[in-house]
């Protein structure tokens, strides 16, 4: 984020690890990005470093046509 303006800035891109990425969500603790790949019927869990950069894929979770994810409290 740009400290002066508060705007988000592009930091990095990487493959979604599947077909038809439909939704993504950052884990509440900021440690992982969940990418829901609808036509691959899987959720890719990607590591997020402290500086916000994306790391390796931590897991591929089978899920029939995922379209959204909600984290419980």
C-alpha cells in the first residue's frame, strides 16, 4: 500500500494453480491466500510472506466447483 495515498499497488502476480479462478480470499491471519479454481474443482492454498509476497503452494484441496469461502470466528 502507498503510505501517502492509502492506495493499493500491484506487488506480484502468479498462476492460480488451476482452471477458472473464481474467488480468492486472504486467511484472517494473513499467512495464506486461498484461490478457488472452479473448473479444476480445487482450492489452492498459497503461502503469503510477511511482506505480502506470494510463496509456494502449500496445498491443493479437492472441492466440487468451489465458488466462495468464508472463515469462521
